[in-house]
């Protein structure tokens, strides 16, 4: 079963790669790692063999690896960033008051002792058995290859590594605040992505990641009292005596045996993560859509009930995502208590486990699971375009929670609109094209990536209609899974689905801080005795949009008017078929105002509203409504 599954992934990867265009390519890696963890010192030793295939048209003379653990050392770029950003992540900084009463902030990294820091030390690096020159630069390892790697060729890269698990600061680490002993994320030497843009060897400063598709074969030797979970399938459950996938597996472990080796394989993923604790409860929940859920959480009476109740909700969430975007292709998914909040990883997520049931399901699981599609199957570059991943996952999350919770709100995205509009009016906004590590404020990064990123999708509903947007979502996933898409790929998919021209929208929304601001400038009744009312609209902000106008009359009737945007070359279907709609002449970008007539007297008009759906992110809505006094 596993071999057939793995072969299917390989074939799917090949067909998807060549299905995009004749010139498309991506690199490929196969990892083999053998790791031994000392749970007393939290240090580990490992050997790594990596088969790297150069599918690019370039001859490579260098390669780069990420050494994420090195960020958790005093004086690292991550440490200095925490000390200098105006609003440091509260999980990474402490606050005290000085003698003068002023607040003093300190990076938690800066106070780590030698036995608390994280590190990865590399030795014995070889290419096809020949020693290669390496240079460690912070969280990056630079490698001068012993011999050039030509296009279409593969090479075997081997190395030894010594690591220390840092005291839990951010995501990765030991002994987090809920008592989980090992959250092993970004823990191994990971080769950097090389694509049509070149190398993406970004230092680990704050948050986001990028990775190369590949197969992982990982053996982890650890004290026999620990229970593990994470990426991949456990291959040797019969050997370790742990009921990981099937009921009824029991093995007697000799008392003199102090350690066990857990053997995991993971096909076609971009990362490998694991967590371990002596007191994990492990629940296995099968589904009728082919994915088995694994829940690992602390044996803490305060949280057990919530974790049990969360399990059927998690199944509902995945069923919704399968329907709305496309089927999750792996045979299992693990939800694990660990880390410092919530973070997505290949085939699993690590989340904090305490708090309310609503927070656990709707605040963590719904969002992190959505990343399985937007990050771990589409795998856009999170560092360069964090909004693609975070915004898309938030869009899925809000739709899913709205349906599963039974709220059925017409606009479940309201909070993201509020967040974005507040930021846009603050003067602190930066373009979505800003590198994830380079935002001036953490809060601005968050609102841009999550809220404004989600609004890219919700405004597609406003621009091309809900049906076209959902079709775009499905087609985007179907055509770009396993392909590291770029922002233009979303835009082109929406254009192909709808027939609209959307380049202006992608450019304005993601590469600038231009805003949407429309207003009703004047409403004037006719003076010649004819029953008609003239309405003048004005575009105040720089971003042009088509316009939905709702008119409510004093007799209780309603009608709508639709003004297409000329540069879109598109007419949206009536979003409210129960209300008669008139399509007017288009509005060209160069014209700051637009005049049209309502064929009724002004006295019969009760109210005129621009964008009654609320899906247009107008930053100053107070001029969007005319109401008869």
C-alpha cells in the first residue's frame, strides 16, 4: 500500500510539473536521516544523506542549507530583531519596569545560557564521497560543491550534524509553557529552495519558510518512554510496541533496552517535523474520506474533554476543505500539542492545547489545517509572499467556521475588513510585496498577511462573483499544487475562470498601499418636472473598482445599479437576483466622477448605498450612503 502510494505521488509530481508549461521545472530532494536524541541534555546527533536533483537549466557550483536552530543564540539576527522592532512578539520578549517607571523590554533569546541555546553544527560534508568546503553564516550554511552539478543530473550530499534543542522561545524548542517536552520543528539541516528566481537562502529572523519537494526517510532514536508524532507514516510500529496506526499491536520491550528507534517515511513533502513527550495521550480517528487523524496531547485532566470534543470538529473541517478546494491527498494528518501557538507543518500541526474549545477548534485547528492546502500542497514562498499562504488559509478558515458553527453569516470576513481598514488609515501600512521579515511592525505584518491577504480573495467575490471565485479557488489548487505558485498564478487563474482582466487589481492590492475610497458626491432631483434623480459618484482613493449601488424607495421596494469598471472588460452577474438590476455604462479609470440617473423622483428615494454587500474594502465608508432626511 505504501509503495503504491509513494509511486502515485512521484507520478503525480511529474505530471503536475510538466502540466504547467514546457519550461517549468523544480528541484527535487530525497532525505535519509538517522538521529539519536539525548533527553537528559536535549542534544542530538545525526547523519544525513541527501540526493539532490538539479532540474534547472543552470549549472550549480554552490548550494545552501538552513540551520534554523542557530537563530536561538544571543546576538543572532532573530535576537537583535526582537530587541529593535517597536512591537516585539510578546512570546519572544519580556517586559519589566525600570527605576524610572519606564518599560524595559528584553529579548528572551539574549538571556539564554549555553545549555539553553539552539545550535546545529555541521561536519564531514561530502559530495559523492568527496569533501566539500562549507561556511556557516548565522542560520545559513554555504557549500562550495566539490564538482559542478549539471542540469538534469543528481548528486549525493552527506553530512554529520550535532544539534541542541533550544529552550522554547518560538515554535521550536523544549519544555514549552504547557509542559510539552520536545517540539522539533526546523530542527535539521534543510537545503534551501532554488527556482527560476535563484536561491532562497533567507536567514531565520522571524517567521516564514520555503522548501523543496522531496521524500523523507527518518529514523529517530530516543528514550523508550517517549511517544512521538509528526510528519510521515510510522513504518515500524510492531518493533517499538506502540499502537500508532492499527489496533491490537503489543510488543514487550526488554527492561534493559533503554531506547527505541522510530522510523518514519513521508512522500513528497517540503519539511519534516516531530514532537515527543512521555505523557502524550494518542487518539486515532478514522474518516470516511480516506484520511486518518492522529491527536497527541498531554494527559492533563483540564484539557482532555476539549481535545475529545475537538476531534469530530476537525474531521468536519477537513471534509469542508476537501469539498471547497480539493482533496487532501495524504493518508493521515496529526494534530499535536506543542510549540507556542499554532503552526502548520507537513502532514501535521503543532498547537497549544489549553484554553477554550472554541479557541482550540475555530481559533487554531481550523486555521492551521487550512495551511495544509495553501502551504503544504501549494507551497508558495512564505518569506516573499506571506499573504498568499496566510490570507488564503484565513479565507478557508472563515468560510469553514461560518458553515460548521451554523452561524451562516452573509459576510463572515468582517473582522479582516475592520483590521485592514484600521491599518490603512493608520499610515503604517506597507505593501503585501514586502518580505515577511522586513515589515516595520509585527502588527502590520500580521494585518497585511492575514487580513489584507484574505481580502484579496473576498474582493474577488465582489469583482467576479462568488461562483467564479470558488471555481478559481478549486482550479488554482488543481493546477498549482506541488508547484510553488506566485501571485500572478492566482490572478491568471481568476482571469481564465471569469474572463475578466485583473492585472490592475493584483498590482494595486499587493504592490502598493493604494486604497479604495468611493463616495456619493451629490444626489439632485430634476428641476424640469420629470421624475428622475441625478446621482454623482466620486473616486477618492487610487484603486478603481466596479460599483454596486442599491436604491431603497419609500414604498419599500428596491432596485440596484451596476457600473462595470472599463479596465476589467467584464460584467458581473447580479449577486442579488431577487432585486432588479440595471447595468449602466462603464466607468473608466481616468474619470474621477461618474454621473447616472435614477428614473424616479428624489422624494421617492429613502436610501442609496454603495457596495451593500460590504465586500469592497472602502477605507472611509461614511460617504457611501445617502439617506433622505
